[in-house]
C-alpha cells in the first residue's frame, strides 16, 4: 500500500478504520502464504477450540488444521514452482519454459506445435503435485497414530469424552496397523505418479499415447467434451490436476483443491471408521458440508451476496454489472473521481466506498466463521453426543 493510501485510510472514523485495515489485509495477503496460513488456520481453530471435548480432541484438530492449511498455502509453491517445474522443464528451451505457467486449457485452445513439448511437462508437474492430496489422505492416519502414541487412545468414545473406559489393546493394534498400511499405500501411489511423471517429461513429446494422457491430466474437459461448453468448463475447473497461473508462477488450482478434498476425504472416512462407528457417523455429518463449501460454497456465498446487494440497489458505486468489485487499493482513485463528479470531498466519498467494501467483503467472511466454523463444529459435536446417548439409553 502506498503512503498516500496509508494517509487516506487514517482519515476514516475510529469505528471503521479497523474493519477497513482488515479487509485491506485480506486482499494483500492473497499472495502472502504466511499471512493467509495464520489467518485461515486461526479461523478454523477458534471454533474447534471452543467446542473441544478433550485435550486429545483439541490436539488432533490443531494438528489437522495447521497441517492442511500448510499443504494449501506452502506446498504448491514449493513443490510445483520451485521443485517440479525446475526438474521437469529442463528439456525445454527459451519461451517454452515460460509456457509451462500457462494453463493446459489455454494451451489446447490456442493450439500450436509447441504443445507436444510443453503439455507433457505440465502433466508431469501436475502428477508431482499429487503429493498434496495424498499427504492430505495420510494426515488422517498420521493423526490416529499420533493420538495413539501421545495419549494412548484409539477409541473415539474416549477421545470425544463420551466414555472414560479402558482401551482395548487389540483395537489399538488394529488402528495402528491400518494407519501404517494406508500411509504405505499413499506412498506407493505417489511413487507411481512420479514414475509416470518422469516418463511423460522425457518421452511424452514423441508418443501419441503419452500426449493423450498428458492432455487428459491438464485439460480433461477440453480433451473429451469439446462440443459441450458447460460440461467442458465443469471438468476443466473442478477435475483438472493442472496448476493455475499467477503472474507466471504456478499456484494451486480449483481442480487440485477438489482432488485434495476428495482424496483427503477417503482418508478422513477410512481413519474415522478405524476408531469406531461414532467417529464414522460424525465424519459423515461434517464432511459433506465442509467439502461442498471448500469446493464451491465460498464462491457461491460471495457471488450470491453480491447479487442480493445489487438487486436491492446497495453498494452501487462498487458492484459492477458483472458483479465485479474494485480492489481496496483502487478505492482512493475512485473516491477522487466521484468527488469531482458529485462536487463533494474525497474523504467523504472514500468513507462511503470503504463502508460498502467492508460490507461486501466482511459478511461472507463472517458467514465462513459463524456458519462453517462455529455452527458445523457445534452441530456435529451435539449430534454425536445425542446419537451416543440414544444408543445407550435404558
């Protein structure tokens, strides 16, 4: 933020200034992994801290939330941009190395002979990134091992304070064996992904079969649904393993996030089932809500809220016809323009614009904390307890 922007934000009333700085930081932090990691991990952990049922329960949630957020905010850049891109694009020269950041969908749509060289490399990088969902899958089993080793507990009824009974040693052995087995399976699958990635990067440009596999990985919709725009766009958005392009750098895509949720969900259910039917039922209650929100919900909430505001004539100065909203740092320039048109002061226009911006950005964030945080955590804990009481009544 420039010094001029710092000056004008200081003209806001004391009641509005903190909210304005928060929204500004939200936007600035979108490219700052550390800031977003701390912010999102804290947002997820506060409700779970409030509703924690035991020290073991709190420790598990802290481990999972911090690990999952780290996977999203740090691993894509480190693994995709700094490692896999350098390793697998060594055979490319000149501008072709830059093309690696272009999405597979864009490359297929514009065509060109260079695709035979670039797309297999992109597919290799995407396969290397399978470490992210496979680690997510493994985290749930690692959590089971951690709780077993640290707290000597494998029975969810004891972890969730539904009971306080002696642990069954055979059950503990079963949970430990299952965890190690599934972590091994994930490692084996990733070894296969790396093997295929190496094959694509080195032989893909000369093989029609490997070209087809590569195109399927980086643009499944464009590969199989060329004549159905809606289906093509859906598959490219939600089921594509390719990275997104952020100013020439690789970053996590919606498709990779979906893969992470689905593959991680398999581990979530499997690890829960190992610890008892109560844990499995709680997972079945929570996971669909959280998964839907992570994949599409946050986007739908933001768009839906903007549509409502637009329908009722609110925030007219900020919400465009396409429901787009200016960045916070653009508000000062817009305030100067409106002040000149309306013959008012820049400070008054800026104050009005900031109020609108805070409303547009703040309420979806409050929804995220309130509904997807406190409500889901409280609701799942409540129903777990009620199911257990009903099952043991009488």
